[in-house]
C-alpha cells in the first residue's frame, strides 16, 4: 500500500500549483533563454574616413566603371548620371572623358536586355558632340549591324533609333566607312525578310507577313523610315552632306576644297595600305556614283519587290514604303539616265 500511495502522490505533483511567496520571482523554466542583452556594436563595411568629397571627374569615372554592372538598374542609373553630367557641362567645355574612352563602354549596351538601359543609352549618345562622334562612326556601325540582326524584336527596334541618330550625326561618314554601305544595307534588307535573290522561288519561300496590327506595324514603319534616311544619305547628292566654304566663292576658287587638307582623320583609309585585303562588302565607297553602282547591281531589285509587297498592306506601313520608293527613285534618277544614254 505504501508504494501505491507514493505513486499517487508523485502524480499529483504535476497538477499542483506552486504557492508563490510575496516578493519572490516566479521560477524560470528549464529551457529558458535570456534575451535581455543589447548589442551596441556598429559594423560598417568599407568605411571611408575622408574629409573631402570626391571630385566631379572622379564621380564621372566611377559611373563609367559601373556601366558593366550586373544589375540593370545600376547600369541605367549610371547612364542617367553621365547624361546629366555631359548635358550640363559649361558651354565649349571638353568632355570629362574623351569619346574614344566612352564609346568602348557604351556601345556594348546596344544589345542590353533591359529596355530602360537602351533608352537611356540613346539619350546619352544624343548628348555627345556630333563632331567628336564622326571619327568613330566605323566602330558604331559594327554594333548597329549586330543589333539589326539580333533575334530579339525590341533590340532591333532600339537599334533603328540608334541608326537614325548616327545618320543625323554623321550620315556621310557612315555610308563611306568600310562596310558601312553594303553590309548595313544588306542587314536592313534581311531584317525585313526580303531575299536578295531574284528568283520567284526564293521570294515565295522567305516571304513574311507585313502590317500586323499592334506594335509590329509600328516597328515595320519605323524601320522603313530609317531605311529611307539611310538611302538618302548614300544616294542623294546633298543628303547629309555639309557644304564647304567654297560654295559661296566664285572663280578661280570653285574647286578649292579638292586641294585643301582633309579635315577627316585617316583620310587615305580607302587605299587600305596596311590592312588585310577586304572583300567587296567591306570596301569603302566614298563616291556617290560607286554607291549607286553597287546599289543598282545588288539591292535595287530586291528593294523594289519588297516595297511593292509592303505597299499593298496600306496604312502607316504603306506610306512608309512609298517614302522609301520616292527616296530611292530620286537618288537613282541621274544614274538611270546616264545608263540609258
């Protein structure tokens, strides 16, 4: 009996409420963790203990280095800072860094996956002095062709804006640089889905649908308008050409600009004295008549067939195609008259 009474007493202990004495704290459980402590330590990673703020030139160089950041927001913010710094610099003041240093960092962003980065890149390029950009148009047109032939439709659309800007800055230099006329024109035609072959079978096998409702028709109209500007720069006699001072002079200074020192860097590049032998597509066509000859032999028929197909769609796309036809016919008018004689 004594054993059973002891067991009952032990079981009751679990259900008995302990009597607390006045002024004594409640006993803490066995698994209690003390959380009453406070941490007063402050940790700062890469703390700079300098009393002077970085100069504007240092900040500019810092944001140029951030153009290769992995986050698209950081790249966009750095482009925005650089655009503001260039646009707000004093009148006739040089750039914080020369264009030869900026372009290798900026041009790869042409193929950036972020639409915001590409939009901000175009704003920055428009803030650059056009005279400084003209000497590096050969590097720019390489990235333009890469963007035109990109698989992403939004990158191709952004590249059309970049090509329009390059034509505004240095249209004559663009169509006169190595590969600037033939390769760029070929990329523009392939972008539209128009074959360069003259056979009907090739045309029917690669024919695409134009003038789709929505953004596709607007993108096609924009690309056709940009193509019209490109053809105007290459085929028109005064398309994007700057008139020299001799145009206001009379005899005997009618052709004095032909005997003056060229204002272009590497003005004898077309001779290709020290470079590898280029193919026909990479040739430099500085003369308008040479560009007309190449256009008539390689691209004119493909463009005429493609534009006729696009004009049948009507609307904004049809008007853009008619504009390209007008530019093309006006630019080739004297060439056709010469061949007919």
